[in-house]
């Protein structure tokens, strides 16, 4: 199904025919351009054949585990991913976020809430793109052996690229722009996800954990991103324009 040239372009990946039809009707009525796929093979075909702004991904797909598809998207595709699934266990949510999903919604859900979450993720994505296009010097920041380049949306260590998701990049950017300042989870959540953290929301903690594994010498004993008990996180390195 080809997109037109107007409206945000949404790819729904789900093997439930009724669910796909309902989501397609609803998001089309809300002004989106909608394409669909019912497994990973069709999803890859759609992504290769046309531009997509956001993927709505079910985890219970035939032939390929949804977490494997999430991992593929984070490694091979730069756009935002919202998992929409019947798997409501905390461990599934944590794994999905750790693999790089931008949001996680469990079935059954309110269509209006899903719409709000999709728009929030797209809004953050557009803001990030606009900032990259309009950024003024310094366009990159150095800390320790790392360089975070805002213009090219890359992180390098000793000149070698480190693969980070869009959410991880946004979180790290907030941290390097506020070194040696305690940032609460609500502040980080607002910057990265466009909403405050709920009482049991671990999205920021999950992303912090992923970042630590990529930039800390020992993620179990972090020295760059320190937890402040009961408050949030502190980015400790000296940051300078690169």
C-alpha cells in the first residue's frame, strides 16, 4: 500500500486482521497515511519501498519474534517505534524499551491514548530533526573519550562510532547539555518522551541502563551517569565544545 505525499506516514505491523483494520481506519480518519504489514517480511518490504515516519509494532507476529524485529529496527532503521501488544507483563515492557522502542502500549487500549502517544513520539522526532537542521555552534560536545555530534546525530569514542537509538541520543544530549546538574526523572522524561514519568514508569531508568552499557567502563559501577537516590541522575564528566 503506497503512501500519498501528505500527512504523517504510519506503518502498522500486526497479524490480527480486525486490529489492523480498526487501526488503519482510525488513523486514516485522523489524517495519517497508513500502510500495513502482517509479519517481519512484509514490514521490511514496506520500509524498503517507501518512507515511513513511525512503526506501530505488535510483538506476537508469526514466524519471527517481535523483540527480534524491534532489535532489527533499532539496528537498521532510524525512525521511531511504538510497540502495541497484548503482552502486559513488566518484563516484556522492560525488554521492549531496552531494545529501543520509543513507547510501549498494551492491549486493550484507548484509541485516543494511542493517538496521543503516537503524536507525542512524532513530535519529539520532528523537533530532533529540526534541531539538527538549525543547530548553531557548538554542534558537538566532547566528554572524556567521547564526542556527541548534534549535527550528524552520532556518538563516537576515540573516533569510532557507537550505535545509539534516537531515544538514547536524545537522553544523552540532555545530560551533556546539563553537566553536573541533578535532573529528575520527570525532567528527563519530559525532554525525551514529552510527558512526565508515571509512578511505576521505568522508561528513563531503562534508557539510562542502556546508555551505561555503551559509555561506562563498568556499567555495574557507573562513573559518568550517577544515580541520585530518590531524585534522578547526575552527569559527572567535564563537557566542552568539540
